[in-house]
C-alpha cells in the first residue's frame, strides 16, 4: 500500500524540523562550551595557574578578548539557528544567549580597559 503524497510530505517536514532542532541544540551547546571555557580561563587559569608557571601578566586580558569575541560569535550563531527553528524552548534559549552575550561584552570591555592601562 502506498502512502498518500500529503502523508509523505508531512513525514518529510517532521524529519526536517527534527534535524533543524537538533542542529540548533548542537549550536547552543557549542556556544555555551566556548563561553564556559572563556570563564574558566579568565577566572581560574589566568589569575592562578599562569603566574605560578611564570607567564607574563598581560597574557590573560589578550586571550580573554580573543576568546570573548569568539564566544560572542558562537552565541550569535546559536541565536540565529534557534530563531529559524521551531524548537519548543526557542525563546528561553535565545534569552540565555542574549544574557551570555551581554556578560561577554562586559568582560571583553573590562579586558580591553585592563590592556589600555
């Protein structure tokens, strides 16, 4: 027995929607991983581990700016992906991403101020 074309189209649309939602979830996970890595480096590795190893103090803010900018880009891509998906948690995830971007902007500006002084 053959399936009706409309049933097949519905199945194809559902599979495509699931693929988009999965991709959006992966992008969100990646952006949170990059943001978390930036915080781990900024608050644990740079202030405590690098001085113990004898690495110059100015390295932390430079790496913080670079990693912060990469994290902002990843969060922006996550917002874009979730905005296009029909994920049930779309608004919540976008809100989290926006808050993380705001924090990253603050931290990046703080690192830039530290470099300027």
